[in-house]
C-alpha cells in the first residue's frame, strides 16, 4: 500500500509539472521561437542538468545493463519523435485544445499494454470509459481555433508518448527512475536536436523574453520526467497515465489565466468528470508493476529485465 501511494504521489506531481509544459512551450512560440527550437532546447538542457546532478551526487545511477539501455534508447527515440509532433502541433493550435487531444494517451497506453499481455483491471476499464466523454466534453465549444493538421499531429504525439511508457515500465522493473530518465532524455535529445538543426530555422533565445519560457520548460521537463518514471515504477504505466490526466486540469486553468484561452460550461463539465476519474484512483487495486512481467506472447517480451526467464 505504501508503494501504491508513493506511485500515486509521483504520478500526480508529474501531471502537475507536465500541465505547465504546454503553457511555457506556447509562450516561447508566441515570443518568437520556432517549435523545433523549443523542443530541442528544453530536451537537451533537461538531459544535461540531470547528467550533471547524477555525476556529481549519485554516480552509481550512471550504470545500466545493456538491454536496459536499449530499452531506454528505444523509449527516448519514440518519445522524441512524439515531441516533434507535439510542439509542431502547439504552433498551430491553442495550448488548451492541444492538451485536451493529448489527453487521449491513456487509451493508447491501454492498447499497447494489452498487446504486451498486460490487460487492465475492471475498474481501470471503467476509468478509461469515463475518460472518453470527459475528453469529448472538454473539446466542445470554447473559442479555440481548430486546425485539422495540428489536431492530427497532437493525436499522433499522444500515441507515441503512450508507446514509450510500456517500454520504460519493463526497464524500470530493476533500474532506478533517475537512470531511466537520464538515458531516455539523452535518446530524445539525439532525435530532436538533429531535427532542429536540419529542418530549422535555427534560432536561439536572444532576449529574456524568449529565454525565460525555455528555462521554465526545461525545469518542468526535468522534474516531470523523474516523477513520471517513479510513478511508472511503483504503479505501472496504465495507472500513471490515468493519473496524468490531471495535467489537463493544470493546463486548462493556466491557459485560461495566463494565455487568456476561455472554456465553456461543457468543457468545465468534462473537467469535473476527469476529477472523478482521479478520485477513483484511490480504490483501483490494479496489479503493481513489480509482479512478474509476461515473457511470452507480448510484443515487448524481448525486453526482459534481469532475472526474468527467457522463452
């Protein structure tokens, strides 16, 4: 039970930080930085910050076994590509509507875990069912500009973000969360930085007006990733994803106050449904990720933590 609540706290903290990310990202874009510059700078700066802290204070966390490293690099590459779509979409649509569409990612997480022979519990399925009308209500009305291409890119980003969680869940079976965070962010940087340099335009912050949103985004990326993987380690990718829906409430509130993006009564009704989903997390007794992972039949069965039998 203590492990469960530690995971819940970590997942909620991650959602709090993640909810701030589109606000800082949208502000940086509005202040003149290209979307690819925003995603490249926040990723590499967060990775460098974490590397410096681990190298200075927790050097043993730099160690990881080869297959675990492969898993982190795969997850980071997937999430890096998803980040490119996310911030490209954010350049076309409002932060609020973008985060609403991104909130479909728990459905994708359920799909990827089901393919890996890890079906959700009945209560988890109920929470997923409630999530559909919640997000539907949240996307209705309001004053948002609906760009079909931007919306499509945001949904693709959600699917890719969801895909990296089951991969990292297997690595987190026996690797500390800071280690997984470091190598995942490093792989993300290896994807987004070349994309920024090759596709361009290559433009860096030159004033405090463009620099402060990037610095804010770097810090929330740093803290959100560590708490995200702590949540995945203790309660699994599915439960972390459902609790992560609370980031939507953070984004909606901040976008309403900070970016002046208004919401309708229907959208606030959807927010209420999301709050109910979060409350149900306290009684959802889904099997913890520390149970033996499936080693046969699942699409990720090749990624076996140390000590688990092979085929």
